[in-house]
C-alpha cells in the first residue's frame, strides 16, 4: 500500500508539531492554486504536484480539527468549573441564610 493512502497516526498529546517556517494554507490559496500540466505525451496535471498539495491540505485540515477538538475540551472544562463555582456559591449563600 502506498504511504499516501495510509491514515497518519494521530499526534500525541493533541499537538501538531511543525517547523516554525511552515505557514498554514489560507482559503484564497486553495482557491487560486494552479498546477503545472503533465509532461509531454500525457494529459492532465502533474500528479506529484497534485498529491503534494493534497497532502498539505490534509495536514492543515488535521490541524484545524485538532484545534477544534482542543477548544471543545477546554469549553467542557470551563463549563464544569463554572458549575462547581456556582454550586459552591449557592451552598455558601444557603449557609449564611441559615445562620441569620
């Protein structure tokens, strides 16, 4: 099986590690991307160019989905903390009301 067709292992710890020089794709870059025609005697686009671009798009999409999952985990954590805080505040208020 081709390495291109295999599903990559998910990053450990939810982080995606890249070079600091790597810049993610922006929507306009995807829309405006043009590929070189295939070599003499072939029709279509150069497959290596297309596959390299698809690999880059897939990597950026994976990073976006990982960031989205992390954001959702953080939202759950913050909501749970807020609920605990609200419960503690209500309990403290009830205790003050009972003392008076």
